[in-house]
C-alpha cells in the first residue's frame, strides 16, 4: 500500500470518526444540544486529533515547495493547539473550579499531551522562522521533532480512549445506562476508529523510509552491530 | 542520552511501575489477597507490558551473537504472550461467562492488542526458524516487524490506561471511593509511569538510527523530495 492510499484511508477513518463524534455528542441524546460537556469531545476529537493528523500527513501529499508545506503544517497544528486549549477550557466552566478537574488519569494524560504539543509547536515555529540557523542544527533537530510529534499524537489518542471509557463507565454505573446499548456501540466504535486512525497516520508518516527497501535501486544496509540502520539510495 | 542510559531509565521506570501495581493490587486494600480480580493487573502490567518492554530492549544491551539476541527476544515475548492470555483468562472466571466481558472499549482494545501481539510472535517465530529464506525477504520484513511491534506495545499501554481509569471511575461512582484519595494517587501514578515507560522504551528501540546524526563521521541525507530519508555512514 503506497503513501497515497494510506492518506486516503486515513481520511476515510477520520470522516467516520467525525460523523460518530458529532452523532454521539449532538444527536444521540435528545435535547442535549451544544453544551460545555458536548463541546469537549467535539473540540478534542475533530479540532485537535483529526486536524493534527491532517497536519502530520501534509508532507505526504501537498504539492509545492518545502516552505509551503511547512507553513501549512504549522498553521494546521496551530489550529489544533487552539482547539485543544479551548477543549480543556470547557472543563473549567463548572462551579467546581479549575483544580477540581485534575483528579483523573484522563486529565493528567491530557495536560501532558497538550503541553508536549504546545512545546513542539513553539520549537517548530522558532525553527521555521530562524532561517539563519545552521542547516545541520535543523537537520539534527528534525528526527526528534518527528518522533516527539508522533509520540504526542499517540498520547492524545490514548487520552481520548480514557475519556471515552471514563464517560461510558460513569454513565453505566451512575446513570443506569445499560452495558450493551446503542450509545456504548457508538462510543466503542469511536474508540476503535481512533486506534485504527493512529495506526494509519503513523504508518503514512514514517512509510517513505521503509518503502524504499522494495525498490530495485535501493538496498537495506546493516551496520557492524547487525541491526537495521539505514536505507541508502 | 545514549542507548545504555535509556535502558537503565526504562528499567527504573519499570521497577517503580512493578512496585506500584503490586502495592495497589495486593497491599492497598486490606484482606483483598490474590483473586482473579487482582491477578489481572499483575499479569497484564508485569507479565505482559514490563516483560515485553524488556524483550524490545534486548537488542540494545545483550552481548553475544545476533542469533542469541533473537532467541532471548523470542523467549521473553513468548512469556509475555502467555501472561497476556492468562491475564485475559482471569476475566472469564466469573459467573457471567466469556462473552459478557466484551462490552467495553478496554476489552476490545485489549483483544486487538493481544491478537496483534500473537500474530507478531508467530511470524517472528517462523522467520527465526526459516533460516533458508532469502535474506532480502527477511530484511524487508524486519522494519514492519519493528513498527508493528512498537505499535502493539503502544496499544497495550493505552489499553492499560483505559483499564486503570475504568476501575477507578467504577470505584468512584459505585463504591463511593473519593476522587482524591491514596488509591487514586497510586493508580494515577501507575498510569503516568506507563506513559513515561512507553516513551523511554520506544525511544531506546529506535534511537540508533537517529543517534548517528550526531556523530562526526555520518551525515543526514535528504532526498529530492526534501524529506529526511536516510542516515548513511
């Protein structure tokens, strides 16, 4: 499967996830409407996770110069960051105050994930504008930016899974929502969709390195320690 | 930070996690003892996640031939797989039967993670014993084994996070355990420890490729598409 099919597959999964989260948050429970409580999953899943997944994939499909790709990547990640901050903010709108939220694993994982994301964005932004930096400094920095970015993306997905499960467990134990019902099917489908999406996006992001080993002109080179080290052209 | 320090750091995180899960499952709640319910987190966190993390790191520190490393890796992952299957089996020991368990996102994510792990182990085992295979087939297969292995490891960590949160949310809403208490601190610490461990293990697993860019004799080569492709020596 090539890079283009993976991008298409990532978007199809993203579309299914978007439909499921909108249906769950806005349509499934009658007269629920747009509240702080329903805004949170919408902002986090669509605004943060789906938009940042699209930003990760920019380098795999957007034509144009490297500078254009980096600018679009930076803008999309900026939008994702604003959504994430706004999504956290919705949880501070209850009478209980800001600090009362930080009791659960979901909140701590979310805070860690958004903080890492913000740090990545700021360093990416600085690197983008500091054209004067030595090229070797920027090329040394790039693999770490890619790795930490994909780790943060995975952490955001894991945090979303804990949020979905926390909400459903709360409904099942406190509100007598049955364990097997339409709502639990939708939420579990959403959770499994996110697992699939993360796999597709991360594969698409790192694929080019591996893809070359299938091409006839390139070969896999082993280091003296007998571990895969490099794909040379 | 070199590969050796990362392996040490991974083991320290693993030790803290092991102490926390033993303390939570066996000592925190008086007279709880070793039941199917307490066996599940012990087998999944220590037997599955910590052992498979150790197996991932084998190639980073174990001296000896490539064959020895692969054999130890295979044995450790086999132990992890047995623990995982036994850990799932503990959940089938209640009166409600096997299928009643598969209602939550935790159960579906866990089933997916252990199935992927088993498939990886079987293909790894076959590749290990089929020495006659063309070397290029095995070298093509290796990056996918590494990638899918790390993805499965990440999924196992995410599943553990949902399990911890499910248990704590259930205790808080159904058993009136307060949101801020000694137990929630221990469980949240365990969850954040697992987030840290996954970051350290995955970094240690992929580091050698990136580490070389800091060395004077090697350089980062860009392809015509201006993306990082290869580290040549």
